[in-house]
C-alpha cells in the first residue's frame, strides 16, 4: 500500500512505486476516473489514450485487406510513391 499527502494547494506526490507501475515520468499526465463500484482509478493518460485508439481501430486492417507485413509495406509504398 502506498500513501500520499495532499498539500494545501491540492497537489500530491505520486509514490515512486506507483510511478514505476504506471510508467510515469516527469511531465506525464495522469487520468482519474470512477468505476461502477465507485472506486477511483488512476492511470497513465497516454497509455489510456493508446488503448482507446487501439480499441477504436480494432479490425480496421482486416477491413481493408491487410493481413501481413508485406501488405503493410505495399500500402506504405503505394502512399509514398503513388500507384505504379
């Protein structure tokens, strides 16, 4: 268990163990949200944004016919050099 104290300005210092677990470094932002049980969850905002993007894009490659690294390279080449 880790404990943090709130300053008179409402600031806290996130304990080093928690920063390590969340992959936080100086300048990162943290996200607070409440789950269905009423618990407050703290997470790395960047990691959460990446997870949301991955969820939103899930299945997109299959929808446009990309199933291998060769397909990805062909698409990159097409975009980079135009259709040949």
